[in-house]
C-alpha cells in the first residue's frame, strides 16, 4: 500500500480529561500516520451518554492542540452516527446473524460462577428468549468463526471467537449501540487503513474483524501499543485516578511518552520547542522498537 493512502485515527471516549496513557496512544497513532505521510483523524466516541463527562470532548480536543497534535478533516462524533449503526444492524439482521437476548449481566455472572468459564456468552437465548422476558439486547452469532490477524508489533494473533467470546452484544437493552459495532462502521466509513491503539483493545480486535468480514468491509492494519500502568501496576484511567496531563509544558510528557514507546530520545531534544520536537519525532519514529510486553510503567 503506498504511504499516501495511510489514514489513521485517535478515538477517545469523552469520559474525562486526557491522562498520560491516552497521550501515549495519541502520540503513537499520530507519529505512525505522519511518518507515513498519512492523515490522522480524530473521532469522539460518545456512544454512552450516561458515562460522558460534560465538556470533556472540548477539553480533549484543546489538550490535543496544546500538545501540537493537529488532526485532519472534521471531527466525527459517534453520538451523531446512530443511523449508520442502525443500518448496519439491519444488514446483519437480513443475514440472519442477529437474535434478541434477555440475559442480564447478573444472569451471566451467575452462569460464570457456576462454570468457571471466563466471560464467554453461553448461548442461553440463541434458540429463543424465555417467556415473559421483554427487555432485550441484540447479539450477533459468531458460529464457529476463528479470526487471524497480524499485529504489526505482536505478530500473528489468532482468536477462536466461539471458544473465547461467544455471541456478542451489538445493541444493549437500553438501545445504545455497542462499541464493537460502532467502531467497525466508523473505521470503514472513515476509510481508516491503520488502527494504532492500546493493548487493552487487543481482545476486541477479533470481534471487530469478524464484523468486518460479515459486513464485507475492509480490515485495516493493527498496531497495539503497550498500556501505561502506575506504580501499583494499575492501568491509568479515571477509575485509578490518573491525573490529567498538563498542557502548560508539553515537551517533557511527550518525551516520556516516546520513551515508554521504546523510542530513543537524544538529550538535546529535551530543550526543543514543541514544533522542533515534532519535526524531529516524525523522522525518528521507529515502530519496530515499541515494547511488546503489554505494560509499561509511567515515568515521572
Ligand atoms: N474509544 C476507545 C477508548 O477510548 C478507543 C477505541 C479504539 O481505538 O478503537 O478506549
């Protein structure tokens, strides 16, 4: 594929300000796109209004700009794309791949406790929902699908969807569309060629490729980046009280992010201005050096 056809994206959920872990993902996807002379798009994944923090989308976009992470084209908001997701569900319905499911999270937990299997849907409603139950989610059948893909950092990954995931939810009982569906439709509509994101989403990639295959959509290349953890080994997130990154002095956290991504940063870059930093970083980016260990510790 010629480099000019590279199109990457950063897809934050507006559940709070950017922290160092999200900065690392933004930096990795941005540098990979720019070093391929590609485009870098931003998509705000506001699929779940109850979890959205008011003002957070604007705050994330301003923070990206203060770090010199300028995107191409208009921002896409998932909250405005319900028609596209509904259309995809319709298409899957016509392929006889969907069924209503009345299992609540609690029903499934009870099942898991009884059997010690992980979070694999046991297929309870596959042949019909129990009488008298009405609030339903919609699941997609995975049949005996097994998915293979080559992650640019981790190599060949194989996932047996039936054994490892089971039929999965595409629309929740409250009507909200699932991330797995929305991300596939948006990546395809935005003609994304390269998905560069955190390794916490590696376990979702098989489901996404399965949906691409049944919907006849192209599969982008994938590169999963290490997850930043704090001193206690917890993933940086709102739940673990990760501090917001401070845009007042952007170069030091950018350098820290690059070092977590295995890049060699010469000491003179520490004195660079933001623009010089990016000019250097785009030419110096070496994805082959990204650690494939899963976690990297936050460096202060
Ligand atoms: N919205 C997701 C997140 O913030 C990222 C989704 C993706 O990159 O596919 O974790």
